[in-house]
């Protein structure tokens, strides 16, 4: 069974569009007919930028942990396209390997900036325009956010923050903006394969499958769903 969605005439903004998941989300929305605007701190046509056809999206280079960059980008998207319907908060990363007693404060700041602050700032500046469109936000939390664990507690805490802010945004915008999150386990990305070279990747989740869930959460098929944290663990 397959599902088809039609986002023709609607505008989606994808943060972290150059990464594996951001690229998959962009492709899914393009295939559904949306106009896709994307932002990343890295430029297209560089080794780390994984979106295969960056010319198909309107790209805005920005640091989404910087409020001025975020405000300028969101306003530019709306000025150019006249609307904003969907915000996909994909920007994020993982760091770990040390207990809290040995973790540098720079690691704490970095993870909260990339995983949580970007989501907060993008949502803050997009919400007024999303209200006009009765649009939706989908952000990326993590299965690991559900409990503490040795070695990557800062990452887990930042992703738990994404879940809580998602619930808050949903509560504050009932009837105007839907906000949901997805909770991946380990995503099958080039970076994760490099960081965990000896892992059994059979249970890792394809970014395309997560993108399909995010597409659904923005669609009319999910109009009664807001404030949810949806597991996308794969077959584990």
C-alpha cells in the first residue's frame, strides 16, 4: 500500500537541509508538490551537503542558533513566496562518549544550540506565519530522550527539550498550528556509519521512512494530531 499527498501551492521550510534526514525530507515534500525552502550552515555543492539536487530548492545559508539569521531567513521566505505552511526542524547532531563529570561545557552549549535552540528560534519566528496558513511544525526528538543513559546525557536532555517544546507549542496554538515531533532510534546516515563503524546497521532507520512520517504529520490526514511524539524506531 502506498500513500500520496498533495502539497501543491504550499511552502515548506526545512532546517538542516544539507544532512541525510534534511535531504530526505526535502525530497519527500518536493515529490508531493510543495515549494521547498531550505537552510543550513553549510553551502550546497560541498562534500558534506547531501541534497542531490539543491537547485530544486530555494536555499538560504544561515546559522539557526543565531536569532538574527533565523528572523531574516523566515522573513525572506515569506517575502519571496507570500506564505509559509510547514516548518520542518531537522537541524541536529549527536555527541557523547563521556560521563557528565568529564563532559566539557562547550559540548553542553553546542548540543543545546544545535538540537534545541535552533528548534526554538525557528518555531518562534515561523509561528506567526504558520497561524495565517493553519500550518504545522514537525521537529526531531529522539528515542533516547525518553530516559537517561550513560555517556550521552547532554544529547538526551537536549532532545527531551525538543519534545517538551513541541507539546508547549501545540498547547499554545490549538486550532491554528499543529506541532508534533518524531523520535528516531539510530538513523542510517553516512555520519552515523562513520562514527559507529562496527555497528549492526540492519535495525537502523532509513531517512526516507522518517521523511514519509513527517510528510503525513503535515498533511490533512493528521489534522487531529498535535502535541505528539511519534516513534520512528524501525523494526526493533
